[in-house]
């Protein structure tokens, strides 16, 4: 198992690559769910909804909302009228 520091570094890599991190993606990369919980308690990341996180310094905009929806329904189509 990776150390806490290594796991937190991996979380930052995934967040910088994807913007929104799903618990499923973190677990697949060997990051324990308690690492995510600990980072939320420290104020480093923000839990948007069940199983989805962003960096705390990231501004919550409509783009983040679209990213969250697209993570929930990966094969869905978003229509902006």
C-alpha cells in the first residue's frame, strides 16, 4: 500500500489531469478512500457529491457542474440550449 504522502500526491495528479476525481478512479489507482476523507477534513479537496471531489481552491462554476454530470453519466449527451 502507498504511504499517505504518496497517495495525496497521486490524488493531486489525478485532479490536475481530470479536474473532477471519482472515488472509483482513486481506488483503481491504489488510493484508499480514507485518504480522500482525510484530505476533505484538511480542506485540501471538496466533496461535490457522493464519490466526486475537486481541489478546494477550484472555483465552483457551471463548468464544474457539467463535469460532475458527465462523470455521473459518461455516455450521456448534454444539450445546451
